[in-house]
C-alpha cells in the first residue's frame, strides 16, 4: 500500500485498471466452479435447472456415489485412479529427472539430435497414437484384467522422458562448477545427481510430481480406449463421463457434479501445499 502511494497518477490508474480486469476475469473463471459446487448439493434431479442457485439442498448426491453401486462403483474408480496416479507420477518423475540431467549436465555425441527428436515427438498429441498403443497392449494381453492398470501406468509414464524441457531449463540454472567440484572430490555422475543436483532441485521435482500425478485424473480418451467395457478398471474421468450418457444423466447428473468436487480436493490440496515449490520450479525454467 505504501509503495502504491508513491506511484505517479498515471501508474496508479494503470495498476488499478489491471487489478480490476484481473478481478473480473477471476470472477468469470470461478462461476463454473461455483455452479458445479452448488449442483453437487442440488436437491432436484436432472441435468437442467432454471435457477443458478438450487431451490433445495441435499447430501444425497454424495451419499449415492459411495452407496449405490448398481451402475457405477465410484470408490473403485477412485482406487484405480489413485493407484495409477501414484505409480505413474513416481516413474514419470524418475524418467523426466534422469533425461533432463543427462541432457543438461552431460556432453555427448548426438545430444542435440536427441533433444530435437524428443521435442518433435512431444509436439504430437497423445491421442494420435492411442489406437496403435491399444493394439500393442492387446498383443501383450494387457487389455483385460488387472494388467489394465499396468497398461495405463505405461501409457502415462512411458513417454514422460520426452517432456524433459522444463526440468532441463531448471537444471541449466544450477552452476556447472558444483558438478566439477564434486567430480574432483571423486564423486561419480550418479552421486553428482543424488547429492548435488537433487537437493537443489526440490522445486522442479515437486512440479514434475504434481503434473504427473494429475494426469490420470484428467485423461479420458486413452483410459476409455484401454478400459473399453471393463467398468471394474475405470478411472474417475471415464466413470464420470459415463454418468452423462442419456440413459443415466437424469439420475446421475448431480452425483456427477459431486464426483467432480471430490476428485478436485486431493489435487487442489497438493497444489496449495506445494505452491511455493511449484512457482519456483516454473520461474527457474523461465530463467534458463
């Protein structure tokens, strides 16, 4: 506030106008969030409501998700998603950090070619390969039974190394003199990574863990292609989408909103708790 008083009249107007615009945009962005939250407590059934604020409120939409398994087993979907998310985020983080370290701190033949190839591959959206991926997994027998979870972990974590760019940008900001000092003291490249680079890279590690953990919660197409009719192995994204089918939407729409609120809680909690490291990881990559 004291700094604002020192501004010239022109700058005060610009700053005030910028904050007003940001406040308006934030309000617009929050409208759908409030609508989903209110809909999750709505007492009337169906996908249409004539009022933004429900005329009656109930907790039955949340109870239905955890008690009515006649069509959808929401707890099972949560378990599937958490198992896949935890496994894939750990594997993805290992791949990303390893590739980023190698391309940032090591110098070897074809390094530039590998970086360019990985960048080109990463430019193509994942859904372009989903049919080929499905038939490869089908050939291995991974499209039915518990191996479906392994297949989805492989989908989310297998190509994670191609997304090394942000982590590499962060590693580039760490002085190479630290590596040289450690090598002179007899450390191997592995010890340089574990004992020198990793302790200084908490922001980018947290950032990579968060983005990798959130991926299975957001992805629908690949999970749907792999799961097919196997409802036992649905993730929450596939299960919630099924609730919007015309034969279920009248009875399950409000529960769909309740499910959306429930799955947002762990992701939002993690982001808020690690926001400091998340922001530092992004700013470190920009500096690089």
